[in-house]
């Protein structure tokens, strides 16, 4: 007696025909596959729902009032002070989606492997899309003052490159970028520190590998209680180091990393959260399909809460 194929995760055995008969089954599987897959949701806070597809926010709202605290005499009136709001801006939702198709041939031949392959492809593509959109939003919003260029002046690339430099200073670069976030001020305001504290670093998987190969970076582990965590032996970076949560993405550019304060730098607003439609038939084409759709706005309202280390790999000079 043939044994029906099973879903790659643990659970009851299932056939393509069962997926068609239960219109909510693909929906359930896709929600499981996409859970905690979006780095955007780990870095940004969830904002209120974007009504009518638009979200209004204020960029770089100061953290201090215009006047200092007053010395008040006994029975004197406590003075009111005036604060400021950031620059008003708007973010708009973008609708993205993909359909999962089950043909009648896939049903008749019980090609469950093809169905799961399509579901995996859709999941990976949607995750890639929203990661790229997040990185584009950060790049567009980050102030020039918060960019640490390893090739400033066009002379340091050969030495400072994290990939091929003769003397890269990876730890020093990270601490310098952390300082940019910590000491960030509202422009044109004295002593108007924003009070950010970077707690995450985001880098490509290739950059993570380049860091693990660097002798100077690994020296902090040698001859210390951290020796057993040396990436030269473990083959991976720690999830937490230098007070930062390390997050990697295959879809990030190799030439820069971001350091930021999570949940402060910006947010995302769902007009339609990621969802999958029930499976329904298209009789003219002899298929069944299910649509995966997300309609979301991404915004960066505190751009000084993120710093970028640039020119990690590519010489930016002509």
C-alpha cells in the first residue's frame, strides 16, 4: 500500500487532494511558514493600522522641551513650556502578493512535493521583498552625519575593507558607529541629545563570514572566558556581542551594516496584514489557487537612531 507524502514539518500525513478539500489548509501552512520570518517585524515597532492606505507621522521629534526646567519660588506659578513636533510626513501602504497554484495533474499524481516547493518559494520571495524594502527605507532616511565611511577621502579602502583590507578595524568601527547613535542630536538645537541606545546590528550573511575570518576580531575571544565561543571554532557569530543583537540577512547588500535602536528607529503599519486566502477553484484552467497578500507601509521616523558603516567591500572611488 503506497504511503502518502507528508508535510515537511511535524504533523498528520496529508495529500494534495486533502489540501484541496480543506480550503484553509494552505492558509494555515503559509502562516506557520512565515511566522517570525520578517526581520522588519523584529526591528520596527508595529504602528496603528494605516487607514485608507496612509499613515501620518512626525520625523525626528525632539526629546527635550524648548526651555530648561525653571527654579520656582514658593507659591509661584509653575510655568508652561513648549515642545516641538518633528517634521510631518506620510507613509503609504504597498500591496504585494503572489498566488500558489495546484494543477489537476498535481492533484491526480499526488505531487505534494511540488505544492510544498511552491509554498516555500512564495514564502522566501515575500520575505526577500520586505527585507529589501526595509533596507531601502533605512538607506533613504539615514542622515549623512550617521554614516561612517571606511573610505572617507578615497584613501582608506585598501586598508579598512572588512573583506580584503590589510588592517581592518572591525571592532573599532562598530564602537564608532554606536557612538554616532548614542550622541545624536536634533540639528540646530544645543544639548538636544536624542538619547538613543543602539541594541542591534544588521549585516549580510557574507559580511558575517568575513568578520569570522578576521584575526583581530577573534582575538577578543582568545585566552578569555569567551574562548569556547570563538567563531573560528563555532562557525557562527554570537547572537549578542558588544551589547548588540546580531541579525543577518541573505538579502542585504554586502557593502554596509546598520546599527540601530530597535522599535525606536521606525515602524510598520498594516492595512492588510500578511494573509493567505482559502483555496478556491479556477475551473476554466483546471487549477486550484490560494493568494498570499500583504499591504503594509514602512516608515523611519527617528533616522538618527540608526548608523551605517559603509564601504565594507567595494571601493567607492572612481
